[in-house]
C-alpha cells in the first residue's frame, strides 16, 4: 500500500494530546520571516535575495496565485498513491530537494543534514557543485538513498571531468547541469553587504578536495587560501559555453542528464535534439534575471514542446503543496523544492528539513484528494482556472 503522506496531520494532532506542538510552522510560507528573525543578515540575504529589485521572484509567486484549482467531487480518493517515475527512478512522491549551495552558512551540519533528511523521507537530494561539504561525504551520509549531482560547468575541462567521475563513483545517478548562471547576476541584498561566501572559501568544498583543481595551484589550499579562492573564481562558470559543448557531458556521464534553467520552448527542443534526458523549467528562483518570465508561466509551453521527448521538471517559487499540484497540472513531472527546505535547515537542522518535506507532501496529498485525484497522473490543465489580475 502506498504511503499516505496526509497522515502526518494526525500524527501532529495526536502529539498535541500530550501538549506537544510542532517546533516549526506548518504553513511553510512563514519560514522565511522566521529565518530573517533568527539568522544573520548576510546568510539570510544570500538565500532569500534575488536579482535586481526582486520582480522575477514576485512574478513566480503571482503566476501560482493567479492559477486556481477547480476541485471535482464524488471521485474515489480513499487509496492514494503519490509515487512517480522520474528519469527511470521510482520516487515516493513528485518531489526532490533542489541544489542549493553553501548550506553551512545556514547550519553547521550543512548539506549532510539536508541529505539525511531527504534520505529519511525517500526523496532525492540534488547536491550543488558549490556545496560546503565534499560530495563523497554527502553520499556517505545518504547511504543507498537516491541522489543527483548538480554541475556548475567550470571553464577547466579537467575539473569538469573530475567532478563527473567523482560523482559517478559516489553513487549520484543523475546529472543536473545549471545553464542560467554563466555569470552571477546583480543581487542588491548581497552587494549592499558586500557578502559573497565563496570569497571566504565557503561553498568551495568540492573544488578544494578535487585533484584536478589542486593540480592547478602553486601551493596547497591551506598554505595560500587566497590563491585557491581566486583560482576557483576564475574557473567557476564559463559564459562561452554553447549547445555543441553538451557533447562533452554525454561523453563523460553515462546516466540521465537534465538541463536546468530552460524557459523557452526552442531551448527545450535543442536539449532534446542534443540527446539530453530532461529539463528543469526554472528561472533560478528569481535570482538570475530581473524582469524575467515567471517559471510557472513558461512551464506549459516547454511541456507542450518536449513533454513527449524529455522529462520536464520544475522549480522557482514553490512554497506549498498546492503549488506542487499546480506545477504538475501545468506539465511538470516532478518539482524541485529550494528555499523552504533551506529555511527549515537553518531553523532546526535535519529535523527542520524533514518537517518541511512532510508538511509539503501532506498538503499535496490532501490537495490531490480534495480536488478529486488519487494519483498525480490524472492531474492536468483542466484542473486549473486562470484568474486575471
């Protein structure tokens, strides 16, 4: 029998019989404000901040708010099954934790805590290249659980090749290649505090532990950390990359490859033509291009263009279970959740991340059932109506 994620609500109510209440809010939209109150302005600004004046992040939320669910009645939703197949892997729900870098600025247990939480709940964890913890340590923390590796594609081809080899050896099954960050955007919250953790050697663990990276240094990292940081900055991203370069990835990775940051149907078609396995419709949560199209507004066009050829995933602006429902209705196969789990991590470590996952999937389970669906596979555009604003 499939897991009923909605049972989490009864667990909470039963604990309440002893006077216990959840340590964190069950309304996940409240987590950002709590994190702002409890953590330092630099780290919070880095996670919560956006490109420019934040217009793209606001558009992401407005695109969800504008679409309303139309529930259907008298459908048998007694037994529900949220499980899906994504990239050839069976998942218990249409959810993975998105790649977010430098998690040590939020909690000392960093990526390992988030990865353990994902493993405990059975959802994939996508590890960022820019993590505070080497990929091998994160893999060890997860045991045999599902894990994917996100690549910021560096200029140094040997470092790229080394990362892919290390990730494969460490049991990461899918490669998620972020395309929308060939340069860091104009981010006022970080700029106003002159706060960039990488310049302090934070978020560089995969690089500082990489043989190909270390081979490019005149001295070991501990002897000249500033030189190591500058070497990292010089190779982190490559604005010269173009579509033909994808052949390198296919030659050096034998599992599924997903391109993250696709918003235009033609780019999705190019991904399919290049032999990729999936795309993530994403505007980096509003962090890269101010004034960009909302990711949820771009999703239907991409799904229509390549949904029969590629696995279409989604992130950007997801905060609640009904957001996940709407993304599935608009054509996503599954959703990557970013900031909410990072806030959970900052507030309560691994337990906070598990709380966020369970709340989100309980709300999705209930939203699904109360809208007349027993599985995600029956959700479609007809379950939404668009309310002009």
